[in-house]
C-alpha cells in the first residue's frame, strides 16, 4: 500500500528577538503600573509596620526620645508582669465563653430558621443586623442601657422586684456582660454562615437516612454535622481570632475596668503604648498575641488536614 506524500508546508516566519523582548518589557511595565498602587499600600500599611514593631519590641521607646536597644528585656518583663498575666486570663476567659456559645447558638438558630416557617427572611435579617453595627456603637448603646443608676436594665429589674445590678461597674459581672454583648452581635454571623452551609447539604443523604428509619437527631449527628464540619472549623478559627483581638467594645464601655477585670491583651497593648508611653513594651505584648494567633491557626489547620485525610481514606 503506497503512502501518501508528506505535504510541503512553509515554515512560519521568525520574529526577531529584539522586538519580542521589548514587547514583553512593555507588557511587564504596564502590569506593574496597575499593581504598584496596591503593592505600595500593602507595604506601607502592613509589611513595614510589622517589621518596625518587631524591631521596636526589642527597644525601650517612649515615641518621643531616641530608642534604646534592650534586647529581650521587654519579653522578660512581660513574663513577670501581673497586669499582663491578668490580661491574658481575661482574654482566655472571654474567648472560652464567647467562641463556643456563639457557634452553638448560631448552629441552633440556623437549624430552626432552615425550616419552612413564616417570616423566615425577617428573622434572618433581624439576627444579622447587630453584626453590621460597629463595636463602638454597641458599646455606647449598652453603656446607656446598663447604666447602674439610670439604665433601662435596672429600671426593668426594679419593676420585677430584683435588686439593682452593677453590670459593667461590677468586677464580678463586667466580663460576663461583655461576652453577652458580643453574643448579641456575633451570633448573627454564625447563623448566616451555617444557613448557607445547611442549604448545601445534599438532600439525597437526608432523604436516604430518613427512609432507612433514622430519627431527626441521628440525621443531624451522622449526616448534617459531618457535612458542615469544614464550616464549623472555619467559624472556630474566625471567632477565636476575633475574640483574641477584642478591643473596641472594651475601650468604649469599661476601659479595662473595674479593677482590671476587663483588661484584655489588645487593650493592654494600647494602654502601654499610648497611655504609659512604653511603646517597646507594648510591641512585645503585641507580638506575644501574634504568636498565639499563629499557633491557633496552625493547630486548626492541622486538625482540618487530618479530617480531610480521614475522609479521603474512608471507604465509599
């Protein structure tokens, strides 16, 4: 059998290397012209301040006179500072209360609102509105409501026959009241995220479990919760970071009082840097918080990766 002759094709003309190189340089210059403003913003507001504060944490600085290099003295002083230890305890207590309560309440309300009920859209909106209110506005609002002398809360308690409460002025209640205010605003975010996750749960799995005789609580435990587990990990990370960085609400309502019962780490950093004018000491405390946030993120990342590997290795 004869083979067909190979068609004769004309080779494509070669482009000179010089014009192609110049064209590539022009395209790169155009791309950098568009990217450069964002790069400058990131460098000016993120990278450079982080590096500068890292150097500042190893110095004694009052932001007025020339800084003096002190090495690790700021960090050693933090280890022996009872005020910093109290701030760490308050922050951990606030986080331990706020994070599980906000996620648990968010999941519970999302499960309720995920059903076909009347005015479900209105309820979702009412739950989410407090989240978009700034922490400063929340603080001002609840400072009036919870005022021990003229607040609406004590007026209501008086009508109910309950003795007046100190609320934000009571060392034993102030931190718990801050947690309650944060739950009022932060739970709505969890509700919205969980609602979106619940609507992505495959209906086939739920219907199959129901047809097999599984009760509602079994469907929730063995179908719904494992399906939305990645969302739960995300919320756990998000709410933990938010709780460890709480500042605005404390600054507006209690300013760390009474008797330091609501002094959290970020407020401690601000107080040291801008009230006591020990910027280097405050920068060291800020980096302790930064390392703690990195550890939390790394641990949750490892947990998420382990769960993903377990799901991949599970038999289908």
